[in-house]
């Protein structure tokens, strides 16, 4: 693998974003399940057009991961990498982009994930602090601008 890049997402990336999101094994959601919670192609397009809130990781020009942040809510909304591209540092790079963006607007940022997930350990390794236990086994993490 040669060419790795992280770049801002555009509306042209929406199909790839949904492909990546529905291809992960951990925290998997189908297109129907995503639509039930309001995550649709139209909603993602609107978010991307309103603010630079999503980033795509590419390997050799092919999208293999993405992250999204909600600047109003100060949260990292999503960070996913295709299973076959895990372990290359792409998730860390995607999180860095989302964090940098949010810290331009907020002192404290947050995210939620399942306590029992691999993601929980990943976020801890990136310096996120567990601040609250939530219903159904989820946890809230926060990170403060240095």
C-alpha cells in the first residue's frame, strides 16, 4: 500500500461513507437501522455542505474510512475504517482531524461508545477520559483542549 491520505469529505463520498459504515463488524448497523435514527444520504449531504465536518481516509485513491463531527454539539459523531484496513493508523488520523476541528470551537469535546467495544480501548489510547456510564452498556468519553 502506497498512497494514504486523509481529506475533507464531499457529497461525492456519501455512497462510500455508507458502504464503510455498513461494512464494519463491530457496532454494525444496516442502511435501514441508520435511516431509523435519521442517518440518511440526505442528512449526511446536508451536514457536509453546511460545515467541514467529515473526513475520508483513502488508500491508493479508494475511500476506506471516515470520521464525522458535530460542531454544534461538540461531539465526534462517527469514526469507522473498513476491517481490512484496520491497524494502519487511519483511525487515529481520522480522529485527529475531527478533534482538531472541534477544538477550534470548544474547550471540551465528547463521544459515546459501548464500554465493551474495541473502540472504547482505542479512544482511551488516544487520551479520551471515561466520564459517565450510560444506559445499555454505553459510556461517555470527554477530551479537553490542551
